[in-house]
């Protein structure tokens, strides 16, 4: 007879294995990106396609709108 803890461990392993199978191997694509390979849509991250859309909540210097606009211009994003 199996102990209760062992049964939970087997269930956890089964659930994780099933989740891995059902994910369709998406983790393999992530592994390629981490290995330094360029994803097929790398053009989406070219500098001319990026937009500074959310700089307010993370601005440690608490810049105002004019200062943020100046910063974006200095970074070459506008």
C-alpha cells in the first residue's frame, strides 16, 4: 500500500508530464531562443519598430511628460 505523500508525488509527476505533452513542445522553441538563435519574427524587435509605451510607472526619477518626451528623443526613439 502506498503512503499518501507518495500518491501525491505520483499525481504531480503525471500532471507535469501530461502538461508537457499537451504543450506541443513549445519549450523547445524557447530553448532555441535562449541558445541565441533568432526567432522567425526577430524583425519585430528592430529599433524602428519599438515604441516607448509604458515608461511612466517604472521611472525612478519621476520625470514629467516633457522630460519623458525629451528622454525618448535623446534615446532616438522619436
